[in-house]
């Protein structure tokens, strides 16, 4: 399906009974609206599900500037208004996990809660050394061949062979300039973060083989409020949504039960 936002075309898909509570899925960097195909059947049996190509991805429009969360937030709100959707639960993986935090922080009255998978709490900042190191790699990436950038994305975003192959395949379809827009935009937004932690009910999930800084920060955040649920998928890596699809669905379905009361 296609919607013409004020920025450009947005492509999306809807599943399940539209009268049921809505879950909106946010894919990873370099992904698309079909990223959650292994979860759709389980989720749509009980809920309405919306997947979409986040701007800069898939069939949606590809802006000339580097990726930024504000444009994505504005496009998303336009899409919900177009579909006459008043509220939803947002679920995001990796890049998507950062986006759902940003969107909730700027629209706290619109959404019921969020599911963060494979992403650390966005209100927790980074040291100057981490910022300097990452930005140095970004600068060097401008002089790297596209093939190596695709390999780097696959290595950073996945810990299993199947997910690496998937990510590399997506990034191989992008021009080098577009890959740099994605990398630079995400780093800028994640370093900027949000001012304070989100207050709505939150589900945090990640694999026990995910990146150490994600696991450590998610654990610390989960202990700060009673409305935060923390689930660790044993054996899972950064994209356990692909390798352990049922664990992802089951955790999200249990989280959704609180909104049926």
C-alpha cells in the first residue's frame, strides 16, 4: 500500500483485524516492511499489525540529506492520521528500537507503550572517547569501497550467518552515498539521544549474545521503573528476531496483554 506524505511516498502493509489494538513495527537499518514476516502470523491472529518502509528505506522516498529522526517522526504521524489511527503500541528492532523511543518522547499522549529490541535506552549518553572513536570510523568510511561498507554493516548489525547475509544483501542494493547517509544519520541521532527516559509501559528484549553495552544499559534501565519488562533471549544475537522468531513474538504478545485489560 502507498501513502503520499508531504515529504514523499510511504509504503506500508496492514495485517489482522483492524478493530483490534494496533502494533506498529519498525525495522532495522537497511531493512524494509517485510523484515517481520516471521512474526506477522502470530501477531495478527490477535492484533492489528502495521509494517512500513521507514523513509530512506525500501519503497518509501529516499531523501537527499542524511537520515534524521524528526523527518521520520513527522512522516509516521502523517501516515497514522491518513489511516485514522489514534493510538498504537510501537515495536522496533535496532534502529527501530531507537526510533520508537524518539517518537514516544515527542508524542507521549498518542501511544500506549513501546517495545525496544536490540537498542539501548536513548536517554543514556556516551563518553567523549566513544563519540570520537565512532566519528573517526565514520570519517574513514567515506574513503572505503561500497563492498566493504556493506560488509561492515552486516558485521555490526548481526552476529549469525543468516542475518549477516540478509543485511549485506540489503546494503548491496544501496549506492555508497546512500549508505553513508544512513550511517552518519543514525550515529548523529543516537549520540544526540533524548532528554529523559520514556514513561509509558516498556518492553525491552535482546539476545544474551547482543552487544555488551546494549545488555548493560538495558539491565540498568529495566531496574528503574515497575512498568518496564526485560526479557533476555537465550542464544540470541543482535537480530534474534530472525534466528528466534517465536521468542520475539511471544514476548511482544505477553506485553500486549496489559493493554487488553
